[in-house]
C-alpha cells in the first residue's frame, strides 16, 4: 500500500492542482503542501514547477508519477487476486467504468445489475460522458474500462467489439 504522502502527490500530479487534490482527498491545502514538501525533502528534489497559478511536474516528478501509476495498478491487481483466491465471486475492489451517454442509458444498466449480483463486493462507479471524454479518461487512467458506440482511431487504446445495435 502506498504511503499517504505518495497518495497526496499522486492526486496533485493527476489533477495538476493543490486545491483540487485537497478537495479530492478531503484535506486542507496546507496539509497537501506539507506532504509534498516532505516528499521533496525525502527525494532531495523538487517535484513540481510552480508557474503562477499553474503547476507542472519536474522530470523527477514525472518519474515518480509514472512509478506510482504502476504501483497503483499492481496494488489494484493484488487486491483483486487475493480477494478471488478460491472463489472468483468473492472479488473485492473497485471498477471505474466509463460509457458514452447512449450506452450508459440503454445498455449498461442491465449489464451492471447482473455484474453486481455476481460480485456484490466490487464497488462500481460510472463515468457518463461523450465518447471523446471517455477515451480521454482511459488515457488519463481515470477509468478502468470504457464502453461507447462507434470506432476510435487511437492506437494507445485496445478496443473490442461488444454489441451490435440497430
């Protein structure tokens, strides 16, 4: 499990804002700043470049963010693997799903209902936006899976046909 300081850094880097990270984590902005300063002291390097009202990751910050993203994926996979050991229906974890509006309204409800009946310990959140926003959420690692109508042209995203609709 990641330290709280690393979780704070991850949220600031992901949201590119100390204020938004504080709101997301339900802690004050001074607490955010304190945790970031502790990490910068620990790594003996600045993690963010402050440019007026905006921030950007330094090269060390980018390295840390990429490593933490991999660590979070490993942590999530480990939680799932341990929870399903012996019985796949006892899976625990979180599924962040994105769907375009039409799909979210007409296709997802019965699918999620069936999934939830089989896996009651999995927390499901649904990101309902247009197809472009769903693709961006996948690229930004804000969601685990996206379902939308149409075809995309991005090579960074693996896609698979799910359903034909008239």
